[in-house]
C-alpha cells in the first residue's frame, strides 16, 4: 500500500495529539498524587526539599499543550495538502 503525500503529516499530527493528551493526563495525575501526599503527611519535608524527585506536573502539562498545538498544526497542513491534490 502506497500512502499519498498528505496522509503522513496527518498521521504524525495525530500521534502528536495523542502524546500531548497523554502528557496532560500524566501531569494531572502527578499533581494530584503530589498534593494528596502533602495532606497525609505530618511533616512537609517532601514539599520543601523536593525529595524524592518527581516530574514536575506543570512541565508535563505545558509540554502536553505544546504537543497538541504542534499536532493540530501538522494535521491541518496535511489536510490542506490533501485538499489540493
């Protein structure tokens, strides 16, 4: 099966969107677990010392939004190429 030239950017855009959604969900889960740990601990050592290290939830969510934006743009470019061919 030979793919037309516009299908590949649409597939890559879809992969970026899926990865972005995954990063958003992962970031929300990390944030929730981080704050749940804070409410159950008597000392706030983890909050102040940032140990044990965890991926920063804000960075995961920001990266997710960036990946979604890139995926949408790539998908739109691929769709425009598909309409012109």
